[in-house]
C-alpha cells in the first residue's frame, strides 16, 4: 500500500511502486483530466504539479511522490474560475483540446515563477506539444492570465 496526497487529499493505493503516477491518478483515483499522450515524457499532456513544479506524470513512478503534494487540473477550480482557465476560455485556446490540461498546468506553474513573462520566456518554458498548433493562442492566454484575466 502506498499513500499519496493528490489535490489535498490523502489516498492509499494498492499499486506497484513503479506504476507511473499518471495511471494512479486516472485509473485508481478516477481523475481523468490528466491525459496520456506519448508515454515518454515528451508531449506534456500528462503534466501535473508535484510540490508546485510542472511534472510529466507518465514516466514518474508513484513511489517518487510519497510525502509530496500532487495537484492535477481538477485542483485549479471546479468552475473554471482560476485566472489561467478564464484566460484560456477568453483566448479560445483549444482546438481539439486534448493537450490543454497539460498546457494549463505547465502555464500555471510557470506563472507562479514568472508573473510577467515575455513571448520568448513563454516559448522557452512551455515545452508541451500541441498537435493543432495553437501556440499563439497559448502565449496570448498566458499573457492574459499574468495580467489577472
């Protein structure tokens, strides 16, 4: 049995210690906002926060988050009222939408460190892949959120 804290709640999960955190979040805890994309930590669809850091959960063994705080997209708000979610809606960022929870989580962690980023800083920091190519709208939404959307 492994005990982890996700979105402020403690969970005992009976899983192998090397099981990727992504599958614990989705299959054991039923939090399906975090998506599977590539499975090799490249695309960022699976991005969550671990102790406030944007982390790709598809390759992170669950045993590595024992004693740490994990936050998923579901923790931002239940009604899309966080600044980053409001900015995403205002800028109409999603096209297919599949990568967006990872994009939002990466952006939220980034904005905690850089409250007034330039386009270049956003491009350097947000390395998640959007197959639809909505990068201009993502940058616009990050700027909007930085201004308090």
